[in-house]
């Protein structure tokens, strides 16, 4: 079961705060604070993908929730990057600012029909979400939002953190 997934673009001040965290508990607390910050939300530095992050990552890679699956840069958009949290029930992945433009460009080149075919071919033993036309539309729209988010983060030279909770 997966929880909500968020991308957070880090301005210089918040990046320093994240890098200063020395343990998982404090990092998670800080990321929760950033996710609920009206300033972060208002500035457009927060993208809430809900639970669509799971099928998006699977369709951009090799169909599983494997951080090492697939090819760069698409495999970096969700679970790629540097792992900041060491637990197995929570993801906190750091994507460097210089990677964002490559991710945004690759997301812009994703073909809707190919992505759709991958979505409808997901392994229902490992992916427990709905595989319907309605679900696909939501996932495709969120993929477009993700592309714009990475474009803006690249333009602002901001690091990005993806965070989500999940249970295998």
C-alpha cells in the first residue's frame, strides 16, 4: 500500500535545513513541515501526486517500484536520486538541481500511447491500484504537472525531494 507522494522544490534556505538533518526522524519531521507550509504551497514549490506517483514511476521504468529500474533520466523523476531516508517505509529522494532539466525534457518526450500501453500492462500482482481509463487520465495529467514542476525547478536551480510513505 502506498501513501501520498510529494515533490518539494528546495530553495537555498530549505536545502540547507534538509542537509543539516542527521537522522531519519528529524528529516521526516522537516519534510512534513515543508509539505504543510503555506509558503511552500503558495510558491508552487510543492507538487502533490497523491498515490499516482506509484504507477507513474512504474510506467517510466520497468513496471516495479524499483529505484534502480529503468533508464536515466526517467527513472530519476520519482524514486531516483540520492536516498536521504534509510527506513524501508518512507522514501526521501534528493534530485540535484542540474538533473532537473534532463528529467523535464525526458518527461516532455513521453508518448501518451506508449505510456498508456505500459499502464494497462502493469503487473496486477505488484500494482494494487485501479487500471481503468479514469485512473489513466488522472495519472497522465499528473505526469504533465510533474514535467512543468521539473521545468520550473530547473529554471530556479532548485534541488527537488520526492517523499512518500509506503508498505511493501
